């Protein structure tokens, strides 16, 4: 769900903010699949968004470490965990 929300925001916003998070997640999940690699994923996304994302994604990954993410965890995974932990509180709120 988090991936779909972020992808929609990236696709339909002029700033295309969030593509780094999408790239980080795709690299982790798909980067070792046959025919795919970090380089191929970055090349595809760079072509789609018409800018070189290599340095942006590397910086985004470093930021995750600085922000204390568990090693090997992506921004989207952390966002999903946070949403899942907040969901019970949101569904139990009465207005």
C-alpha cells in the first residue's frame, strides 16, 4: 500500500519527489532477480524520470543510516511499519 501511494505521488507530481524511495525499494526487492541489477533498475528509472538517479539514490540510502533505520530496511518498509502500528489507533478514534 505504501509503495502504491508513493508511486502515485511521484507519477503525478511535477517535482517527482519520492522516486529515490521507490528506487531503493526496487533495488532491494528486485535487484538480484534474473536479468535485473541495481544498475539496470537505476538506468530504467533514470530514463523514465529523465535524470540520473544514481547519486540521489546513494544519498537517500546514506540518509536512512543516519536516521537510524535497521540495516537492510528501506524507507518504504519503515513507512509501512509506522502505518501499520498507527492503523489500530486511527480505526479506534471516535469523532
